[in-house]
C-alpha cells in the first residue's frame, strides 16, 4: 500500500505535493450507498454497530480520492453515558428527553470511562485503521463543550440559545461544573480514540460562534483549553472547528488546536492572518456552493485555494458539513480539482463528467 501522508504533513505545516482534502460529514445521505444501509437501520444502531460504522466510514473513501477518513459516530453519542436520553427523530434531528436545566441536573451527570462505555466506537476505529492500511489517516472527533452543553440544556437544536445563555449568566457555578464535566469527559474520550488508532482528533464546537468574544473567553475558552492541553499526551495532532467564529478565531487559537477550522463567512486569508500562519487552517467552501453548476463550484474552490496561496498548513474542506442534497458528481470533481489545481496546474479545467462542463 502506498503511504500517503499528505494530510498529516499539512497538519504539521509541512510542504505537500498538493493540498489535502476531506469533507466534514463525508459519510452521509448524499451517498446512495449510505441511504441503502440507512433505510434498514436506526441511526443510533448504525453508530453502535462496528461493522456498519466501519463500512459507512469507508464509503466516501471508495467513491472519491479523499485524503482522510473520519470515523462514523456523532458528537452527541457520549452524552448517553453521562445520563442523557438521546433520540434521533426522523426529519427533526437530535432530541434530548431529559434536558439539563438546574444545578441538580448538572450534579447528577456522570463522567463515563471511555473503555467501559464506548467500546463500540473504539472497535470501529481499530477496524477502520486496519482496513485503511496506512493509505490515509483516520480522524477521531468529539463535540466542543459549548456545543454539547447547548444540546443538553436546550434539549435539541436552538436558534438563540436562550436557555443556555441564561444558565451561563444566572448560575455560573453550575455552568462551570457542566463545562468541566464535559471537558474531562471529552479529554478522556478523545485520548481513548487516539489509543485505538485515530491519528488526528477534531473538536467540533460548531455553535460556539453564537457567543460574543468576551463571553467565549470567559465561559468557554478555559474549558476548551483544558481539553487541548490534555490532548498533547495523545501524540495526535488536533483540529479546532466552529462556525460563525470570525472574531473568536484568536481566542479559539489560544484555546488550542494545531489546525483551526473556519467557515465561509470569513475569507481564508483574513482568518489565517487572525490566527497566525504558525498554525494550520482548514476550510472553507460554503457547502451550499456544491449545489451550484460545476463552473461556479470550481471558481469558488479556486478562490479558496488562491487565498491559501499554496502556503503549507492548508487542509481543504467545506466550511461546515456536506448537505444531504449535494450532487455526488460535484463532490468527485471538487476532490479532483483541488488535487489537480494545487499540484501545479493553474489552468486546471477539471470537468464534471456528468455535465461535461
Ligand atoms: O463527518 C462524518 O462523516 C462523520 C460523522 C458525523 C456525524 N455527525 C454523523 C451524523 C460527524 C462528524 C457529526 C458531527 C455532528 N453531529 C455535529 C458537528 C458538526 C456539525 O455539523 O456542526 C453536530 C452539531 C451533530 C449533531 C447532529 N447529528 C445533528 C444536528 C443531526 C441531524 C441533522 C442531520 O444532518 O440529519 C445529526 C444526525 C447525523 N449525524 C447524521 C449523520 C450522518 C444524519 C444521518 C441520517 O439521518 O442518516
């Protein structure tokens, strides 16, 4: 097997033959082969069955020449072992039946031992690593403390995070205890994934961008920093991702991460200037752009790559997860375009074979 460390080299800010590319949520409903399995199984059952989780993890790698795999799991899974009743409701997303609303609720949360409670995930990681056979690295992941805390408090997705911010402002001791329990859980959860074979660890603090810089600094940063400090002993590099984070970027960087993930609302070069070019950057094509005609996708992808300017440390990705309605042919053409354009072919006219454009 060819050993192709392009993604790991970029994460370490080393020069690469071309820019590595993978997609957040790359295993999912936009793939017909995923939908065929999903028709027959509930989501939680899929995550907890290592055979299915390993197969689904590898589906996008079989379809496209991606530079990394990400283990098929969900950021909300570890909450169950803390005492949260979690359900994925068809057409609605995650629902938590016993949301955390009081100091007593926070006190009652358990901090699970990963080997004891997440054996299914650690087994999936071992199996996928064996299957990948060194061809591309495997990413393990967890949710950021703010994002997980907000699901626990709101009971599901939220627009304004009113209950979350009220707990934060009105009961700071309970808030800090909640964040601390999540930070301790996440550090051990991510370290266990690294011990089982995850070579890079990503923290998805997807919704931290709803906070002002001052609130992020006061209520989240110290807890997130604790996680990244603990990850140093993993020997696996880390990626710190959020959306809507333009003015939070310097603070996210301070909290930790060898690579910072950014969404499309910030230009990649501006974002990189804000965090400093001594850390890597991941992103940042708008996932909805992938629904556009191919020439527009190619143009926007080229703009992202031009803003990165070939500087070592760029990992190409979308600015958020790939959406279910995404045309597969645009995904394939995009992966090929990123590789071709950045391997010294500035005139790359990679076409979408289906459309001939
Ligand atoms: O990237 C990958 O391929 C790995 C798998 C992965 C999933 N969830 C599987 C999943 C990852 C990295 C996640 C992260 C995740 N989960 C986040 C952070 C990233 C982000 O998108 O902000 C969040 C906020 C969640 C919580 C979550 N899980 C929501 C809001 C939903 C419902 C929305 C949706 O897309 O349906 C899920 C369900 C979920 N997790 C699916 C997948 C593939 C949908 C699957 C299905 O219904 O078949």
